[in-house]
C-alpha cells in the first residue's frame, strides 16, 4: 500500500474507493483520506492563485487598449479571472483551510501558481495570444476537471468553463485582426505566438512519468486525464487554428501524423519549466511582490470593515 | 495571524435562476455584514444575469446533518411505504385515480 495511506482505516478507505469508482462525488464533510484532502488543498489553491496572479500580465494593458470596445472586453475578462479565483478559494475553503491561510502560504512561497503567468505581455498581440492559448489550454484542463471527484471543485469548474469560452474567443478575435492587418501587425501576432506557445504547453505540467502525485490523483479521480493526454488534446485543437491565421507554431517538427492521428511536436525545454516553478521565471519576484503589496495596502480596508461590521451587529442586537 | 488578514465571516450563496425555480447553492463569499455579503455575492456569482433572486446566509448559521449520521437520520421514512401511491390497490376499471 502507498505510504501516504498507512494511517487510514482500511474499511473506510475501501468504501471511499467504491464511491469514487461508482462516480459518487465526495462532499466536504464526508470521510476522505488525508492524502486526498492534501492533494486537493494543493491543487485547488494553486488553481485559485493562478487565476488571481493571471490578472497581472493582462492588467498592464487596460490603460493601453487600442479602443474602448477592447478596453471594456479586457476589463470584463480580468474581472472574470478574479471571480474564478473566488469560486476556487470558496471550494478550497471547504477543505478546512481559511482564505487567510491560503494567501499566507502564497506569500511565503509555499503555494505555487501556474508558471505561465511569470511571462510578460509585451505588446497588444500578447493579449490576443494569452486569451487564445493560455485560456485555451486552461479550458482543456478545466473541461476535464468538471468531472473531478470532489463536489465543490467540480461545481466551481462547471461555472468557470461556462465563462472561459468568452475569454478564448476574444483572444482569437484579436489574433484574427492582427493576422489580417498590416505586415507589421501580422509579424507581432507571429511573435506573440512564438513566445506563448511553449509556456502554454507547460501549463499541463510535467510528463506523466515525472509527475509523482499523478497516479493517486487518477485513482481517486481528482484528475480524469493525464497531463500528457490533455497537452496532446490542446495541440491537436490549436495547430489548425494557427494555420487558419496564417501563422506557424514555433516548432518545425509540429506536423500531423497520419499514423497516430495526432500532431507530433518537439518536447518542452524542461529546465526552463522547473526554473520557473522554483521561482526563477522572468517575473516571479515581480508578480509576488505586487500581490503582497496590494494585500498589505488593503489592510486598512479590512480593519475598517471589521469595525463597521461589529458596529452594525451591535445596532441590530440593540 | 494579525487582524488585518481577516477577510470577514463566510456566507453561503443561494441563487434562484428564474421565478418559480428552487434556490440552488452557488458557493460562498467573505463579507463583514449583510449588505456587503449580498453585493459580493452578486459580483461574484451573477455577472451574467444568472439569477432573479438570491439568498445569503452566514455559513456558521447553517445546520447540517453529519454524513456519518445520514443513514440513521433518514431511516424512519423507509418503513412508511404507505406514503407512496403504489402501496394502494385500486380495483380494475376505476379510472382517473
């Protein structure tokens, strides 16, 4: 038996697995093995932090949108990302850890977020590429997670997936405009694709063989498809969309393979991936500093709100 | 943990998607009072007009059956099969019943 399960009651563990096998969702107060709870605490909070940190590279562009229409759309998208973070924190809190604690772990570097948000959004085409590729990759992952075994996480995913489609389509629309624009604009679109392609592929995480926690997560149906399966799905969906734009993904080996029915591709530079995970990505320090700064600057709002809430409570009692 | 980290109590959010429909649990928000709770819930869960009505209630005020007690708790209804219409025998030929 897995070492992480040695303290679990074998009878309860058996019943738990039977529920999972029968596709019965696990709810917050149900019995769950400690390793299941810990996996969810890590995965859902990482997911929530990613939504919130992901607001930063896009937020930089709100004041520089090319039109009012684009600005309204971008603000709505970024507000959605904040909302997605909140759905996920709400799901994560059902595991018995407070919102404050999750933020503390993020600020202490104990919790991670998707490394893709450590890359910079250098020009307007990047906003297109982020919506199309980064949100596109997130959708593939999140559609699969709608069927995750933990009830609150599954319900949050259903809601997020409904909204995420707008994000991807607005991104692709920007790419269409730029790819069909002036030669300079098309070049910018190609440049953005070049820079966001591999970071998007990295979003699915390490290869299955290098993903130490994957097997239990699959057995417990926290994850329904493996990292490599999801990544291939994304590539197969996205390469034809790039071709439609008249752009090419930055991988000369990326070709449709008749025999497998999938696109072949050149493997990710994993050194870059691990460096970013460990905090050495291009903007790790900046992203975290900004989050800490905003949180610290909001302290007076929380203090005032607590005082106000208490005062009102007293009045209602009296 | 300092007081400045406190994001207020947790409130559960229930949304009615259209008049006549049952209220459905949507998730939870943090807020310091009732007004803030319902505004936060609106901004978080109904950005696309997902509801026509909404309830928020402090999480600590919800009384719930513990899963380990559920079998015993709901058991009494199982032995009252006469609560179901199929329990009764109606003579052949009787219509509209």
